[in-house]
C-alpha cells in the first residue's frame, strides 16, 4: 500500500483543512509478473476459445498465472486491510483495482485506503493521540511502502508539534495554579492579621482612665483629720 496524499503536504495548512491520504498498494508499483502472465495468457485464451484442444504446456502456463494472481490478491488485500484495521475511524474502506485471470476470475492487483492526517483544531492532546494512530496505521503492513513511510513521518512531525503545544499549555496551567495558591495564601494571612488586631482594639475601647479617681483619693487623704473626742467625766 502506497499512501499518495491528495491534499497539500504543507504542514502549516489551516487546521480546519482535512488532509486525506489515499493509500495505494505497494504491489501496484512493482513490475508484475502476473501482468506479464496475463498478457501472455490472452493469446492462449484466444487460442483456447478457437481450438478446444489446449496443450499441456498451455495449461501449465495458465495455472502458473492463476497462482501468481491469487498470491498477489492475498498480499494486496492483507496490506490494505492492515491499514484500515489499525486506522480505525481515521481510515476509509479499502478499494481495489482488479485483473482478470485466465480462469475468468478477477484478482486484486492494487489497492487504496484513505487516511485522515489533519490535526484536530485547538486540541493538541487529541491531535497527539490521532497522529499516534495514523503513524501506527501507516506502518501496520508487514512491508510498508515508501509512501507509507512518508505518511508515518508526516504523522510523527505533527505529533511532535502537538507535544510542544501541550507542554506549553501545561506550563501555563501550572503557573496559573501557582499564582492562585499565592493569592489564596496572602488572603488568609491578611485575614489572620485582621483577626489578631481586632481583640486588641476591643480591649483598648473597654479600658478607662483611673486618673480622676486617684486624684479624688489624694484630695481625700489631704483633708484635716477630725479632732479627737474628749469624754468629759462629771
């Protein structure tokens, strides 16, 4: 499966723009012995249709072509289904191109799976999770193609950007939480200080000046003592 992106590969594209990467089978790009066999099989089939008698050599050649086409069909389907299974909701259903064999059956010789490689706007955490899935989907087949590797690299770059954005948001959250805790501690300290000053103010208001009473006491002490009483005895 080769992943041929139909969308712009500019990573700075607007986040809302969807990038769907169609994935074509790696086997579609290989020189096909099955295609050559099909080409060779056509005159053989024509000859067979014109002449009921088919030589053993022709039968063996046709059987070899069928075997190669069947093997190619299994490889292509396995490749595309691996992408689709791992990609989950981000991957489309596999589509195939077919060849007809000497036996009249059709065999898949190429395939494609579209994968959404667009970041999720304003959500770096979700983008990171998505790009991890996309990367795993691109590398899911046993033998990823060159285009599979390019899509995996693109997902890796977007994942790194998402990690950077997520780290910046986390730093901002930590700083905001620290500022909030500092403000709360300062408010508590001011409240405790006010509570400590309030009783002292109440005591001061309840106190009174004893100076006038002391002055009265002094005046009373300075009064002339009364004369002693004399008992007259008659």
